[in-house]
């Protein structure tokens, strides 16, 4: 049996597909391995195993650099910076920070990048916070990292960044930072993240301690101590014991405070160098407060040697100041002066460094501003020809849109005015017809009554006698009084008297003020002034509806009983919905 020969092109294509498939598989496998290493590094940081995490981060940097995977290299670099800053080791950060800044510039905000950006922003925030002590820059990175963590829906990273934000606000002595750690504490408890709960609880305790609330702070520190023991956070125990000592010192229990201070200065291998120095400084300050100045001096001198060993020279300022104070209390003014001079010299260096830093920042801002100005001038030159035309078009569009809107609103308002006036004109016409019908009906009723009275010889019927027997006298008087009142309003138009008060009207009706007010309220539900003004407004509507009436609006106002034109205009518009002049204008248009 003969087999067909494979062509050269087919063999080449098959080989290319096979190579591509292999590379794709290898790439996916490599990415999966990188993800495992990243998670291992994050878990080590989670359990405060910072030295191991730093080693694992170095491996990630190397792997990412060799494979050309920028994401792996960026995450490894960010985690390396995070652990190095946390431990407090001196390190060469320049290249690493440059890479992280490049990542922020190059990485687009997409779903797959949000987690990476959250880790990178946190690292840059820590670097600016603790190394450069540039609080505004660190807050900016923490906020951006927080935003990325929320977009990635990663609550663990979110709580971690909230804790970082609360820490930098604490450094700035801004008490509003407690809101961040309280929020982080609540979220950590919800997701049962003990590590984040520990960090947030400690930060809350710091705020409470600084607010002179040691007993409330103690609750959070004791909880943090339990979490640290459960999770084997040995690196945190020295700091926690020192914090407990400070709290008992503030409460006023020096014996208990010293017990914790003595435990705090027992070093653990896992404890970072920064905390080892810090706990000794706190114990030394405690000894000074207890007037045990010789012991304090001895401890401070040993702490100074340790700080030099760990290259944490930033503590020398506090050490020199505390030793100077101790010698001063012992009245050894020569040594006090020596250490005070050291303190003053270190402080001056710090100030000069700060000034140099500020100068560099200002210089950089000036250069950036100058460059922006040059670019702006170039752009202005390029756009100068089109600017006037664009401005003119914009103005024309705005005027046209405004005119259309105004015209629309005007027409809508005029339509509403016409509808209001038409409704009142219809009501007036209906009232006229009903009035004519009522007069005709009353005339017929009067004729029938005369005939009936002649037939019955003016003797009241049993029904009428029963009616009056059932009616109460007060009801009869009330009805009679209201009928007389309406007659005065309708026929005599007594409301036209601008000086008509309730007392004068009561006198005309042979009754008293309170009874008249009661009758008006019971029959109409209105007050005296509203009752009178309703008649005035009603007549104003009738007069303004009459197209043959040419009396000025102001004269109508006085003729119907108003003292003030402004009061008349206000009441008319509130009652009718349009002003008197607008009503007359529309009534004339509708009558044509």
C-alpha cells in the first residue's frame, strides 16, 4: 500500500504550530508558578514573617526579570520594598522605586491590573511615609491603592491600605485618621482576617492612648496580644509589651508598667530592628519619669550602641535629648550640656536635611511648572487661529439654546395663563347662568307660597311646628346671621370698605366679634380676613374679565377694598395663579 508524500510546506507549518503550542503551554505554566510564588510571599507578609517574605520577593524579581514578565517583577519589587521598609533595614531603593513608578505610568487600569496596582501603590506609600517622610505623597499613593483594591474587590488589600492611611494620619497628629482604622477593623472582623484586625486594633489603641483614654486603648491591645499569640506573631510581641507598659504607666500603675517594660526589652529574632530600639527608648523614658536617672542613662547608652549597630541613626536625636534630661535631673550639668549639644547638632542636621529636601522639591516643581508653561505657550500658538472661531460658535450656540429655552418657557407660561383665565371666565359664565336660574326659581317659589298661604289662612302646618320644635335656637341664629352676612357681601358689597374690621361688621350685624368669627369659620372654614379678601378677589376677577372695563388695575385695587396694591397683587396671584395685569391681558385676547 502506497502512502502519499507530505509536502515541505505542510511539515513546516505543523512544526510551527507545535512550537507555538508548547510555548503557550510553557507560558501558562510559568504564569501559574509565578502566581503561586506571589501568594506564598503575600502569606508570609500576612503572618509577619518579613525576612522570609523579603527573600521570596527577591526571587520573584529575578524570575520576572529573566522571563520578561513585568507583572511578576513589579509585584516582587513592591513586596520587597514593603518588607524592607517594615523591617527598617537600610536598603538601596532608587532602582526599585523607579521601576514601581514606571509600572504606575505604563499599566492601564484594567481588571487584571487592579491587584498589581494596589500592591505597587502600597509599597510606594510606605516608602514615602517612612523613608522620605513625605506624608502628602504617601497619602496620595494609599488612596490610589485603596481605589484599585476596591475595584479588584480585594477586601484584604482594602483593609491593609485603610490601616496604612490611619498610620500616616497618626504621624501627622490628625485625629480624623481613627475613622480609617475603625473602618478597617470592622471589615477585618467581617471577613475574619485576624492579621488586619490586629493592625487596625493597634492603630485604634494608638489614637485612644494619645487621646488620654488608656483603659479603652488597653482593650484593643489585649485583643491584639491574643491574636499575636494565636498567629505566632513573635515579631510583634516586644512592641505589644512596650505598649502595655505605656498604658499601665498612664493609668498610674508603675509596678505593672515596669513588668511589661522588662519583658519588652527581651529580644526575639523575628523582631525588626526598629522595634528593638523603640522599646528600649520607651523603657528609658519610663525610668526618667520614675526619677531613676542613672538606670535610664545606662539603658540609653546601650540603646545608642544598638542603634549604631543596626544603622538606625534617626533615634540618636531622642537618645541625646533623654540622656541630657537625665544628667540635668542628677545636676550633672557638664554631661547634660555635652548631650544637649549633641541633640542640638543632630536636630540642626535634620533641619538642614529637611530644608534641602524642601528646596529639591521646590526646584523640581519649578522646573515642571516651567516646562508646562513652555508647552502651554506652544499649544496656545497652535490654537490661536481657531480659538476665536470656536469661541464665536460657542457663544452663538449658547445664545441659540438660551433663546429656544426662553421661548419654550414663555410659550408654556402663556399657555398656562390662558388656561387659568379661560377657566375663570367659564366659571363666571356658569355663575351668571346659575344666578339667573336661581332668581327665576325663587320667583316661582314666592308665587306658590302666596297661593298656599291664602288657601291655608296663614295657619302653620303640623310639619312646620315639628320642624321648629326640633331646631335649636342657636342653629337658627347662626343660619340667620350667616344669611345676613352673605347678603351684605353679595348685595351691599360691604367688603369694598377698606376700613371694615370684624368689630365694625359685627356691629352692623347686631352681634359680637367672637360669635361672628365662629359663624364664618363654621360655615366656610375660613378666617375673617380670608373670607373678606375672597369676595374682593372674586369681584376683581369679574371686573378684569369685563373687556369693556378700562379702569386701571391700581384703581380697581382701591375700589374693591384693598389699602395696598402690593398686597392685592400678591393675594390675587396666589389665589388665581397669574398677576392682575396678565389676567386682564389674556381675558381681552380670549374675548376676541
